[in-house]
């Protein structure tokens, strides 16, 4: 029999945990190197699901753990793993999850980062000049260890070091996506996390986060979407998103895949051009997509008449229910594309300061 571990309550869940996990396998992250992984594979570090534990599960090398575990060191030094972020960006916090590693966790950890173009090999990455995100700090076993990050540098890879050895279940790298604007030309999904879209607000996420709506790829199951609780009043639920940049929208996709008996009856999409996400309550929203009926377990695609550029969208569902994905396809305005290029160059230059 196995058990799983959700977010730890000790010390509270910091606000930074609401930011995307840039290292997650869901966003295309990869663990490209580890000094040692005798007991448990390095790839487990970036699995999106919480770690699990089966007390009776043993293999030829010993106890099987859902995480990364190195052998006991008998010589000086320490172990480390290098993670390529699925989406490059600015890191605001790191979570080192040692769930179920009670007698074999590392007592200290550190995290460093680098920003590099292309697709370097592990050997090339090990030769680079890494900059600290989290200095060497104590870690607790069988717990979620949260570390704030104040560095404004752009990151493409992080290096998790453990002292001297041991096991870590998950490494979450929460931050703000800052993609290369060269890949944002033409028609793109303006709401997608990988392009810089973000979740601003959600009325209800009882079962699962609305952040799932703007994840890459097709949904894997009903759990891979946004689902609110059942409404017992006359209201409705909504989720608000900031787009990657101001853009002219041409298509919208609302996907209810896997939501067979709990899809919304209808939905509409509002939009606005606003300079600040914290001022959205006072703006006048306009209909980008008028109310439309939704079918269960269906990808709904809608053509939108091009209008003025928008920066934010609000998806309203009536009266409640679950959705798998939201796609907002459009073209970034020339002015905002120039701003994205300037910002990208600025944060990249910080790497050399």
C-alpha cells in the first residue's frame, strides 16, 4: 500500500508557490545530469505529481523512493543535479521537498543558476560559471523546505547541490517565465505559460488550479484541468489571465476534454487592455467571445473578429464546472514586441553583472 504527500502545512505555504514551477516536466523541464543516482533516479525531481511512498517496496539496490537519492559518501565532496528549466525565466522561490526521506535526507542544500543559449550538454554546463540563487542552507527531512530568491537574473538551468549526499523527492523552481521573444512572432497562444501568460485571479479552485488551463499540450485526464466546487447559488465562476503581451486575438479554444458530467453549461470570454493587473477590478471589460453553449468532453474552437489589442482575458463559466484548456491565439503588437525584446536583453545582461 502506498501513500502520497500533499503540500506541507508547517510554516505555511508561501505566495511564491502560486507561480509556475519552471522546472516541471509538464513545461518541458529535464534533469540533464547528476553526480550519483544509485538509489533513486534524478528524473523524479521534476515529476509534477506529489511524491508517493510504499513501505514494503524494495529493489535490488534497497528501498525504492519516489525522488532522487545518491549513495552514502565515504570521501570528501557533495552531490548535485542539473535541471534544465522547461521555461526560462526569473526565479522567485525554490521548494526542496524531502517527503519520506526521514533518515537519509541532506542536512544542507544550495541552488545555483545559469542562463545560456542553445542546448548545451551536461559536460558543457559543468564548465560554466554558476551564480547563487540559494546559498548553502539547512534542510529538514520529510518536509517541504521553502527558500525565497531575490536574484533578478534570467535562468535557463539550475543546479541543486546537496551536502554531502542523500535524497530529495522534488525540486520546484517557482518563478516568472521570460521566454526568448524570437519565438513569439506570428500567431501564438497569448495565454500560454510557456509564452509568458499568467493566472491573475480565480473565483474558485476547489478541486484543481486554473493554472492548468494554460499549460502546454493536451490534457492527460480530468485532474489536468481547472475544476471548481458545485455552486448552490445564482452566481458563476471565472478565471482571469494576463497575456504574454498586448495582442490582437483571432481564435479562441475552450476545451472540456475529460469533463463528462461536470463541464460548464456555457461560457464567455471577456477582454481588456490594461497596463496593470492590480487595476482590473476598475476596468470596463468587453466581450471577446459572447456566451456560447459548451458540450462535455469537447474541444470548442471559435473564430474571433480581429479588434483592438488586449492584455488580459477573463473566462466566465456558467454556472460552474470544469475545463481542460484555454487557448487565446493572436499576434503580439509591434510596440509590445519591441518592449519584450528590450526586457529580455536587460534580464540577460544581469547574468554578467
